[in-house]
């Protein structure tokens, strides 16, 4: 088996973003969420959406991220082929993310 380290990063919106869609088996090592707003707290929700018709599994639900701070969610969180990791914020572009992962093929 081959293992490849990778990452995904970007801004989180109120409509939600798909940070990662698994191509093969993926182990999410950690998720960092930073509040780049200097004044306001913003909430983050993180979920794994399976590729089948099963309901999403919530990892974190409306967790407050204080202004100018970073929260770290340590894994491992396992995603099967086609599963997606999604993040949603209570305010557009106040939060950014970085997802570090290991893909096993």
C-alpha cells in the first residue's frame, strides 16, 4: 500500500464547504480552524458525509471559535472512498481551515 500526505485549506462559509472528498481510504490527522475576524466569535460545524445515503456524522456542532484564535480537532477521522469532510460557519469568511490527511491507496 502507498501512503501520501496532503492537506486542504481555505475559507469557511455559511453555505458550507467541502474541505476534502476521499479518493481511496483517508485518515484525517487533524483539522485546524482559525478565526481571522479581530472582533467577533464565529461558530463552526464539522461533519463527515458518507458517499451512500446514510446521514452525516457530526464531529463538532456549532463550536464557538473566539476572535483571533485557533481550534484544533485531533484525529484520526477515517473517510472511505467518496466520503466528504464538510465545514460550515456561522459567518462568511470569518473562519479558515486546514485539514491534514493521509491517503492510503
